[in-house]
């Protein structure tokens, strides 16, 4: 199916696939995947305070937006390109020009994979932490697209062996890209207010940056139109002094502030399909 989708996208406008997905994919998905539907509906009801009708409509819009993001990924594999506007690109270039490695934090919003085609450089290897359970066809296409961009993918594993590869990348002065809004493996987390209620964020990314004492960037790639994306790049201020645990907590709080700012601008591009605020 993945290979056929790529072939179709080589000769088809993505907007035709958007329409197809909205009519034939999103409705049955909403009916079958009740847990995801309830999670997003609750997100709009409780975090945004929408009434039942508007929350239901926004839930449909959210699923349509996610289908477009998936289509766009395969469109990139098929050779299509999108207009990319980068806000704060100087922050990325400044850290790339220095000798030290740095951490680039992402989240499950927008279409972060496009950052791999736009923010890669030759003089620093870009190490991207990715979900280890992806289909072989997806991983193969990523490898093909990323091969010329000096990017190495580090699949997450249940035995946490990926942690050693991450630490080695920073020690070698490379870029480490990883999500910081979803707990995987270790259950250690920070409870931080997000969109008006406490939520749990994993400690790992922030502790690693604090222990290594390396700079941290927040990066979000948000869909603007059928043919364009906006990349937001902001440096998270490094706390001065204190223990590594204290600096890590401060980094996490600053990250959540940036994440909330972007989500408030793009509420339908929130793609955590579970009860994010569950205690």
C-alpha cells in the first residue's frame, strides 16, 4: 500500500488525496478508533472549553489534518516539495557553527519529519530518535530521503540501548533530535501545567541535555496550507548554576512554555491520541 501511495503521489496533486482521505478514510477511522476520538474530543472540550458541537467538529478537523500530514510525508518520498518558511533559523545556524553538540526537541504536533529535509547540515551529523516499530517501507523511504542529508536514525528500543547512542552523539559534538512530549521506556516524568492542567513530560531528554551541559532547541513544523509549512526554531535558555536535576526541570518548563505557545496557534495540529492529562 505504501509503495502504491508513493506511485500515485508522483502524478497526483496532494489535494486530491486530501479530499479522498476526508471522505473515505477519516469517517470510518472516527467510528472504529473510539479511544483516539474520545481523547481528542476531550482535548477540545476540557482544554479549549468548546461546546459539544464545536468540539465534535474540531475533532473531525484534527483527524483530517493528521491525514494530510501522513499524505505529505509520502508526497515527500514521491519527490514533491513544499514551501518552507523558517522562523529563527539563525538559532540553528549558530549552534551548528559551534564545536559542541546540541539537543533539538520536537513533539507530536505538525509534521516534524519535514525538519529533516530542511535543517540538516554537512558539518554535524543529525541523529534522529524515531519509533522503532515503524513499517519497513517507511524506514526504507526515510533512509533514502535522509541519506544525502547526513542524518542517522536511532530507533527507540524497549531495552533502552538507544540511550547509549544518544549520549555518544552528544559527546561527539553532533545534533540529537528527539521528542519530549511522550513517555517511552522509563516512567520518570515531570508534572507541569500545560493548557490549564497538569500533564506528565518525560525527564530523559532534559536530563541528558543538563548532564551533558549542551544547548537545547525547540523545533516545531506546522502546516500552513496545502503547499507550505512554517518551521519555528527557538533556543531554550540554559539555566545557570545549580544541580543537573534542577537545570533539567527548568529546561522542561521552558520547553512546555514554547510547546503551549505553538499549540495555541495551531490547536487542530495536536496529534497525541490518548488522554495526555491523565494522572
